C-alpha cells in the first residue's frame, strides 16, 4: 500500500499555516471586487449557454412532407351566392378538379360579411338534370308573366307561387321553356286559379325586371323559386323566405313537384293539412338564400407545382351574366402547409423573429370591385411560396422542429371577356430557407466557468501582490529618508 506520506507528496495545493499568513484591508477589498466580478461573468456565461446560436442558409428544397401541399383558406364574397360558388384547382401538369365539395364549407352572408344562415350544402346541384326531349313544338303560354308591381300581390294571393326567373339569351332558360309552359298549362287545368287557387306558375324576365331579380338574389338563369303565402315573411329583413328547386326540368318532374307542394293544402280553406310535403318533393327543394353573399372556407391539397386556386360561379345547368357578376372578396385567412399551433409558437418564443413574418400576407385584406355591377372584372393574386424549416442539433444529429410555408403576394384587377373569377396563382420556390439551431454543450459551459473562476482568482492575486509590494516599497523609501 502507498503510504500517506507518499500520497501527500502529489498534493498540488500545499497549505501554509494560518499563523504565517497576514490579512490586509486591501486584500479584503480586492477579494470582494473579484467575487462580484466572478458572479457577473457567471451570469453572462449562463445567459450565453441558455441562448441558441442560429444560422440561416438557403438550400435546395428537401421537403419531408410529401409531394402534396395543403392550402387552408377562409374567403368571404359579398356578391357571390352559395348556390353557385365553386372551388376549382388546376396545375401545369394537367390536373383540373372542378367544384370541390368534400373539404369545403359554404355559409351565406350579408353585405357586411355576417352569417345569415346555416351551412349551405350543394350536393343536390351536382347530379345531371333531365330537361326532357328537345322539341320545336310551340306551347301556349301557361305561366303568368310577373313584374315588380304585380309580384307582391301574387305572392300574397296564392298559397304556392312557383316562379321561373329566366333570361331570353340564356341557353338553359330556353331549354326549360317548353317543359315549363307545358307544365304550367297542366297545373292550370288541375288547379284552376279561379276555382281552386292553391298554386300558380309564373315567369320573371330578369332582363326586363333586374331589380326584382336582384332583390331575390338571382345570379344564375334559370332559377326556380317556390314562394309560400304568409308564413314566409321575415320581420327582421322584410324579405320572404322561400325555396329553390334543383330537380329535373322535364314536364313530368315539374308537375310532380307542384303536386307534392299542393297536396297538403286544403282546396277550400287553403290551410295546410297534416302530413306535410312528401319526401320525394322535399329532396329536390332547398331553402333559397336570403342574401347574395357567401363565405367559403376549408382546404384543398395540391401538387407542389405551379397551379391555380379559382373561386367562381359554376353550374352545369345555369347561365350567368358576366357583366353582373361581382367577385369582390375579403381574405380572412390563407396559408400553405401544416398550420403551426399557437401553443408551439408560445413555447418556442425564440423562433418568432424567424417565423410568422410573411405566412399571412393576405389575411384581413379586402379586394373590392368598385363598379356598380361586375363589369367583367377578375381579381387575381400571384403568390410566391417559400418553405422555411427550423432544425436543431442534438447528440450530433439534426432534428426538424417546425416546417412552414411563407409567401409573398401581388394582386391585380383585370377585365375579362369570360366569366369573372377570383384566382390565386401559386408557385413554389425550388429553394428553401433552413434555420439551424446550435445549442452549446454543457462541457463548453463548464470550461468557461472554470476559466472565469481561475482567471479572476489569478488576476486578482497578481493585482493584490503588485499593490502589496508597492506599499512595502513606499514604506522602505520613507524609512530610508528618515534615517
């Protein structure tokens, strides 16, 4: 065994007996200053250790989230009806998806962007509508033409008023006309307006009565509306709540629909009988919009190639007057990629200077067409998208913390000969911004801490020695002079 004497010989810190040392006021003061300086430097080193060094670089996009990009949006159109609002997606590879509904929700709104009803479901408008066989046979007009002056009196006189809002130039209105007039004559014979008085079929020419059509929020031709006497008056808006018919447009289907509406009404008292309207009739009816606006929200998934997100009026059985379409809109939200939760950003406040600066360029902005009607104005947005990724190095390996897509936006308004739309052109950059966090190692922190303690202690000792020897020299000089 090694003796204690030999073990003591390797002591780096040999002790001097306390009786052989002498304390001084200057040494005490210097020790206090040195201790305070050590504390100050310790705080700076600790702060530096807790901070994370961040480096930013631009590299070729190495996306880990697949070949598709998610686009989330919430856009309000004060003058586009939910009946016809359609979300379409296309790209340079030839992908062309029309009237996406699975991930889209539509809510009717008023001109002040306030919701006026429940979610609008457009599923009934998607199936192919039967117009019957085309014929050149002329039928006597059975439907009554209505004007702004006569419209209110007819809606208050007949328990059921079925109105065809049309335009003479419209192809679909002309396709409907033979079936409609033939059905009107059949209904007139079955339910005579003079003796029965339960139902009447009528026409409104929207080129002659634009104000009447606008008041009933007619944006596509033809639109078949069902008005009910008395029970449909809305006190808060002064409008009549009514339904739209989305079923087949052949004579047989129209007559069957009217029969279903009239069946529950007693022919003498005009009171609604028990039982109500049949399910076959109800499936083709939907509450008509009480306002002409729509809020479109949801998301779509697109390929990571240049493409377009288009919102417009679309229907396979209606025509639109492009000069009357107004595509003004307010963007409440538009973002690309996975959303960053507010909790994550709160927990990682250090990332705020690098993130969230340009992922909401259009949020809260309004794009208003100032023309009285539409004037064939298309509003387009050009979006350049860049991916930003934040990674951290732990145990020598990189780990991704956050991935988000930021974009720049440039908007323009242009007149078009076609149907006006709201179009969002998007293009992803082949490069991405990589932000790398390099946390300091604990060994680096300990090394700096030891350097502070040893360095300050040594420098303070040197200063104390210089100060002490200087005082001794001064005292010797004074003694020499006195001798």
